C-alpha cells in the first residue's frame, strides 16, 4: 500500500474522504494507526484532520464490533481501558484486542419467558418488532447512561461490558428495572421508564451474571470486534446459575471480586446506587466451572428478598464449615441452624407432605423448625445417624414443595445429603457387624431368640437390626462414624458444580 505523497488545497474534504473510504472498505486500512501511517505526508495540513477523524468513525463501525459505539464523551471509563490513544488525535486510537486488565467487567443477562412470548405473539408481529427494537435500541441507551456498552446475543441474551464494578451492577439493575417496571436504580441520570410502543410490552424477569475485576480472567476481542474468552464464559455460567436458582424471578449472581471492587469503588466516592443501599450482598459459596473454583455472591435487590440478610450469618457459618471439611459435627449442625433460621424469617408457608414426618401431617414454619431440632438431637445426642440422614431427605422433599424456599439452600442441602448418604452405607455395614458380635448383649430374652431365628427371615431381621442400631450397648457408633469421615476425606470435599460434567 503506497503512502500519500502530495496534497493540494484544491482537494475537497469529500474527495479526500472518498479516497480513504475506498481503502478502508477494501480492507487495505483496518486500524487507526495504519491510517495515520498511510496519511503521514498530509497530516501537516490541519484541513485534513477532520477527514481523518471521519475515517476513524468508519473504521470503528467496520472493525470495532461490540465497541463501535463508544467514545471518550459517552464512555470515558471504558475508553481509557479499551483504547490505545493516538498522540496527535487524543479522541481516536486503536482498540485493544487482548485484555487482561482488572478494570473490566462483563454482565450476561437472559430474559425469562422470551421464547413463550414469541410463540404467543406469532400472530401479532408488531409486538415482536416492539420487543426487538427495545432490546436493540433502548437497552443500548440505558447502558450508555450507565457508562457501559451492551449488545444483543442469540435472541434473548444481552451482554454488557463496563469499566467498573459499579457501572456493571448499575447497568444490570437498570436493565432489570426497564423490563420489570421497577425502580431499584433510582438515579435521575438513568432513565429506565418505558415510552412509546414499549409501554404495552408485558413485565419480563431477567437472570444475570456479573464477573470481572481480575487480571487472570482475560477478555479477547476478535478482528471482527466480537467477544470471547474465560471472562465471557464465566459471566454466562453465573447467569445460568442465577436462572437455575430463580427460573421465574429476577436474580443477579456475581463473583466475590465484583462485590469487593464495588465496595472499594464506593468507599471514597459513593455513587447513587451505593447511597440508596439498593443492594445487599449474600455470600453464596464456591461454584466450580471447568475446573476453576469461583467464590460467588448474590446481589440481593428485590424488596421481598431482603429477609435473606437475616440468615446470612448462618449460611456463612455453614459455608466455612464446608470449606474446612468439618463433617464430624459442624456441617450437620450448621445446616440445621441455617434451615431453622430460614424457616423463621421467610414468608409463612404450609404444606402437606405425602406421608407424615415424625408424626407431623402438616408442615409450617414452626413445625419445620421443630424438625430441625429433632434432626440436631438425632445427630448430636442420640448418635442416630440413620434417622438424622433420613430427615435430610425429608427436608429436601418439603423445600421442593415450597416455591418461595430459596433454591440455593435446597442446593446445599442436597449436596450435603449426598455426602452423608455415602457415609451411611459403610456405617450400617460396620455397625451391623458389631450387632452380630454383641447380639447377646444387645437383645434380651425372647428378642435374642427371635434375632437368631430371624437371620433366615429377611424382613424381621432388618427390623431387628434397626432396633439394634439404637442400642446403648453399641459404644463405638460415634467413633465409627467419625473414622469413616476421615477415611473418605477426599470424597467428602464439596463444591456446587455449574456447567456440563
């Protein structure tokens, strides 16, 4: 590609632009630095500078993809992080293609009920077009007001990129406000009110995942301006996790790093979102994604979910016990305390299980707490591990019947139950062996004769073994249970997995 060697004052801006346009369109020039190098001989003429900047806008539109709409004016923070500025043209430069910087955040959002809405509106194309215009234009406008940039992906997915944790969370909640007709982000500079045809659209709920703020999670910008990399995948996985936990309500899952950076950013210069105390962060433990362990939080913003703050201490205590592999007593007892506290502070419920549980035909908030006390006693005082573990299954069944019972708590209960089930099988084999060895002491009189005879009759034998397992003559139950925990130490390590196995 030859450089320009001459420039005449008689050449109009239009003619000069057309000259550069032809080279940009034919991919002879694809970056601003290449443009400056090519146009070097004529840059001493100030009249050429406006044309150079117009050509820069063309390069942005063709090659910056996701970031084609950013500028130093509309996205000052993103501009500083994403663009290598030119010394002579401070408002122009080259887009970075590989980013491993701490001040970059990605939010992935998914609209609940989008497919059903499209199916229900297939005979009303104007509704479909209205939603389509809303996603493409209104959400981009809201994101810009939040110093972020957004783009629609695969129908109902929205990707948001921001240069701070505050901007990322603000944009996420502002988009949720727009679709849900709520006012979580109460900022006069961010307009989330619907207007025009969008007013007739129904309320939509969204799930979202926000990640970033860590130099070990790079973001790749391709030659076409598309996004890829672990940062994007992590945001998608967190969004999927939020959707699993709240398939019908809006929910925002974030990495712990996002929470920490949000608090740090607002410690010295609090923004409107922070001042309004619109978000409460609930520690939700570690999830595993493609071999990487991610500490996570939930950004709690719905008024009806604020009760979660009242069981946060119990949840954090359980998460700490899981992290430290304290399976002997702490994990079970911490889970009972957590379940009891959740039932105490959550909205009232009343369910009827398929069969009575410990004589209870109806389960309410109060009776659920009573079951937690029964479980704690069975595990800690009675050393009746079989009954304690069977109650865990009952708790899961009850939680499944209560839609408003937080699915995160159900997930941890399920994971813990699986681990104790693993122990219980080995425990019962070993304890039954001790019953056989001490049958004369465990059973008295006719029970002992029946036991010996029942060895040939399976059902009676199994029933008597249940009696035998509770006998005080078996003195090694706790030692056996704890020893099995130590023997299965590696198998007992627990994380919640997100993604394909």
